[in-house]
C-alpha cells in the first residue's frame, strides 16, 4: 500500500491525536484561573508574564526540539515534552511565591516547545500526501479538544475544591498521555542514540529558510492568542461570566468546527488563498472581542476568533510540510513554532501593557491586535506573491 492510498486514521494517528488531547488538556485546564492565582500571590502586575514566560521558553527550546526530532526520533521528543507537564504541575502547589510561580511558568513552556514539534513531524511522516491539510486539521482538532474540554472543568474544580486539585489532575493527564505515546512506533529512519553533543546548536540549525514565509504569517496571526490568554480572564470577570473556562470552550469548539473542513479546503484550493481569508476573519473577530459588552457577546466573539484561527492553522502547517525538505522537517516545524511562540508572547506582553489592569482599555488592546494580524495579509498579498512572481 502506497503512502498516498493509506487511510487517514491509522492506529498510530489515532493514538497520536488522543495523546495530543490529554497533553493539551493538561496545561490548558489551569489557564483561566492563573491570573487570579497570581494576584493572590501578590503578583498582579505580572499577569502578562503568565503566558509570555511560557511561550518564551517554548520558543527557546524549539531549535533543540527540532534537531532532536530529526536525530533521536519523534517519539522520544514527544515523551520529553509531556514529562515536563507531569513534573511542573506537581510543583505549582509547592512553589507558592511570585518568583517560584514565574519560574515554573518558564519551565512549563518547554513542554510545548517539544511535544507539538515532534507530534507534527510524526503526523507528517504517516499522513497520506494528498490529505496533509485534512490530517493537520484533525491533529489541530485534538489539541483544541483538550483546550476546550478541560478549562471549564479546571475552573469548576478550582471553585468546588482548590486549584491544587487542578494541578494534580493536570499532572495525571500528562502522565496518561505518555503511556499512550509509548505505544507508538518510531517513524524516523535510523534514529541516533542521544548524546550531549546533539544539544549543541549551530547558527544554521536554528532556522529552516524554506519555512520563513510560513513563520512570518504565523507570528502575526498567533499574536491574537497571546492577547486572549492574557486579558480575557479579567474581561470575563468584568462582564460577569462566572466560569471563565467557558470562554475558552467557545473559542476552541468553534475552532474545531472550522478545522474539520478547513484542511480539506486547503488541499483543494491551496494554502495561501485559505490563509488570506482566515486572516481577514480573524482581524474582524478581534474587533468584536473589543466591542463585547456582555457574557453572551464575549463568548460569541471568542467563538469567531476560534473559527477564524481554525481555518488558518491546518493550511499553515500543511504549507510548511509542502515547502520544507523531508530530512529537515523537524527543523522546519520548529521554525514555525518559534514564530508562533514569539507571536503569542508579543500578544501577551503588549496586551497586558495596553490593558494596564484598567477595564476601559480592553477595546484598545484588541483593536491593536487586529491591526497586527492584518500585517500577515499585507505580507502575503504584496510581498510573498511578488517574490513568487520574481521566481
């Protein structure tokens, strides 16, 4: 059976998606409660760092995860990333200071620096070539399922019991994800044994040049996530949305719905055209977030953001697979994820700065984010297209 004729949902791809759901649920279930938790610790002025530190360490780890994915294998790197979640979640109830919390947020980010990079490369190895966009859509759906199902559960458990319980369950979910990963067969041909020398990264091993156009678009489109993750919990409180996790559920449920078809559309009509439309929709959705004045309108706006991002994401990751050499697939994925983390980190820091714990500043933070997002469309329309025309 050729790769092109293989079914999409093989046993390996199904297990990969299940592990992705649990991995995503592990670190996302605590996110809605972290701003209030940090405030109780006395770190109200550091809310922007909750996401920024997480994404900073994820970005810093990408060159290493990309190289290791292409050398020691996809599965070991996925396990390393998920193990970070297991350990960090157990340490949150112990390091109960502002500095300890911020240190853990930085350490915790290494998980997303490793697991998604290797998971995407693994999926690229096993997906039928003509259904890459569709397959990447489903892999994204699995990540979104974890991000949609578990935040409201986390908020519920934090309200009924304590946030410590949430941390422990978070660790358990990550551990189960590792157990599932142990059942996957390695797809990298002739993987090497790990040795410390592999952690030495040369300048040419950080960025894969063929992935740079994808990375530029990714940076500006994912800035919106940093904004939402940072200020939407406070916005939910201000507008009277009692279970802040429901906002993330709306975001991710609608992202799942669009991903179910968006990948197929990009396979049929092309990556660039799909991404362009998604960028316009995403910018408009961010404006709606700024204009939201009730729990219902806030959840609708968040759903629009998720729907728009869900259209773009499968096309983006199928695009990077299309343009990158197979032997450098891990590095190419890492390049795009570095851009993703920079975008989220920038969104977190800028939105916290513009918001400044003043509810009147919510619209401005979202409107500025919408403007930055449109820069991705400008790049595709006027720079990337011109580059292709010039050969």
